[in-house]
C-alpha cells in the first residue's frame, strides 16, 4: 500500500458536514492541488469532485457558480446533467425488472414493442433487449442523434422507433462497436412496457428511491421548486457564457433514457457507493447475478493508442451501460457523459474499493480527461510526474500531430449567398427519418430551417467552392456543408470532421418535395 493510498484512506469526510478528519490533511491538500490546477488551467465555470473509498466519502469539493458571474455558488447538492451516465441507471432499471422476473435480457425487442423495425427487417426481428444496450447494431456512431439534439425539438419516442427503420447500417449486426443513443430510447420504452409505468417513473421507483438519491431529477419538474441547478456554459473568448439555460419548467424529453437524468454530487457518490460496497438495503437492491451481468464484457471495444500508452491497457469492452477496461493491471469500470456545456465522469476501481465522480458545467472535455487520469493514477500507479500539466501536455501533443484531414478546414473567408445563387436547389426537402427542412429565400439571404428541430436554423454561406450553413445559435457549433449530388437531392456533412458524432448530418438524405411558398 503506497503512502498516497494510506493518506487518502485517512481522508475521512462526513457527507453531511464536509468536515475533514485531521489524519487526512496532507492527502487532501494533494487532491486539492489537482482540483485547483484543473479549474485554473481550463477556466471552468464550475466543478464538483467526490471520492469514495471502502464505502466512505473521503473527499467532496465544489467550486464555481451555477451561472458564472451571478454569485450563486455550486455545492454538493447542486444538480448537474449527468448526460450518458444516465445509461447505467437505465440498465440498472432493466436489471431490477430481470430480477423481478418481468423481463429477460434475451427477450426479442418486438415482444415488448411490436412496431419496432430496423433497416434490415431480419435485424429488427432478431434484436434482443441486450442488443439495445451494447452498441452492436451496425449503425454509424451517433446515427439518428439529430432526433435527440440539439434541444429543444419536437421529436417523440414514437418518431425514434419509426425512424430507426430508415437508418442504413454501416456494418453487419453484432459485427462491431459503434456508440449509439437511439437504442437506449428504445430500451427505456421496453422497460416501460415490462414495468408497467413510464420510463421516468420507473427509474425513480427502481433506482432513485431505493438507493436514497434524493435530489436526482428526470421527467418534468420545476427548476425553482427543486432549486440549486447548475446551468451549462460555452467558452466565448475569455468568458464562460450560459447556453440553453433552463426555464422554470424542465420538460420530460425524448432522450431521457439515454442522457436525461440530473443529479447532485451527493447523489452520485451514493450511486457509486451502492456499486462498490453495498450494505443494508443497498446489498439487496440488485442481485449478485445482475450486478455481474451489468459489468460483464458484452461487446469488445477498440483499444486506443492512448489507453495502451497511458494505462498499459490490454482489453476494452462495453457491459450493460458501463465501459470496462484494465488500467495498470487494475479492473476499471467507467462511463462519461457529454451534453452541450455539461461533462461528467464516473470511474470505479472495484478491486480497490475506490470510485470517483466528476461533474462540470462548462466546456470540459479535456479537463475531465486530465482530472480523471490523474485521479486514477493516485490508486493504480502513484508517480509525482503524472500531473495535470503532464496529461494536458500529452493532449496538446495529440492535437498537434493530428493530420490536416482530421482538422476543420479554414472557412473564415465566406461569401454571402443569394436566392439567385441557389435558385436550382431552393425548396422544401424531406428525409425519411428527420423529416422536413426548407431551403428558401429569407430577405436577401437563403435560410435552411428544420421543421422539427428549430435550433437547426441558419443562413447559407459559401466558403471556397462549397456551401455551408452558419447556424443562428452559437451553441450549435458543428456547422454543416450542403451538397446537391443530383437534381432534387440534398446531402449534409460536418465541416469539422472532429465535431461530435451526434451531429450525424451524414445520415441525412433529403429529397426535394416542392418549391418554397
């Protein structure tokens, strides 16, 4: 046992008071230093970090504001969007139904949702509940996510189930791993059918209430009644700007089973405690058989160069709502969550009885990666050289070495586009899963509008020899190329090839329907 490990074990904080036990002072200072370095380096609007060891919360700290500049401080009860860390809560809900004999992992999806279809009818008939959870459908990563994001939009879960039949796979069913969100929406509907209640009610009944995750929210709720809710931010120059801020009523959303839960740091520490060292009612909350199923490798994942070089990893796989890997000879269970202006990470080292939670309400992808990596190394390979600066430097080197084909082209020189320039292509188009968009005159410009996704509205511009859409809302940061491969056809693609895969413009295939009104 290393000195760092001993120091952290002595770091006994009470969850209620946050008071530090005297023996843990030196180790707390070490973690505090890492915390401060990450906040300063990445200029985060807010950060919450908690660590659990052997069933006890040994570190809990927050910094920043709910909305930068407004003075309301983040604390351990502040709600953050946990984004895709919702997926493990969805699979836990399903596992509870399996324990209750209401569902089987190998049930055909059509048993519960008779209208379910995939592009290949055979795949739709053969897909089991387990397949919904492990990213093996054959669809492109993030396929159809434009029906979920950007929010708000008017796509329903019925639209998702209908749209899946039109999304063309890029590989064979069960042939490989490609991250998917839509099938988690389907999984939520399967849970609702088997559990006899809407998904939002089920996850409260099967997860939040029995585990005592008292402030977690999903479905419709009122911001000012619940209170203490962090808002997402985007970086604009030297400032963090709130984006997509909540109104008084937070509505239930289509994407809830894939990424719609909000929880506090206290709640998320309770969540990981229920996995690491379940006691009392937690021990009976889920059977050993189902706990093992959720953490069993269900689908091999690619083993990246970063994992090999940073962590000496030898395997990578997806369980039911969890990513699994080895790091420095230690089993690691992890998931991240990403929504516009919100980042989260849950990491468990079960053999060491350790877990930690990271919650950020700003543009925090690199901050999350660096902080998570430094924390893991405290337990798997303590080394004073493995600092925030070290890992931040490695990320910068990776970016510098990225070939030009993987970087966004220079589109700074743009020309105005008029209706005359695009005259042969103006009109109303339809994609079979995304629905209707219009490409029509708007004053002396041309504007593209998506009927069911109002944030996807922008002016068409010309960069070099190509058309692109400059979205009106700056938070929709993945601009799109517009192409017209044949008469009465329109396609789209990401301008930045590294933009989030959920901006799946490449899956759209529009056909002209009629002229502009």
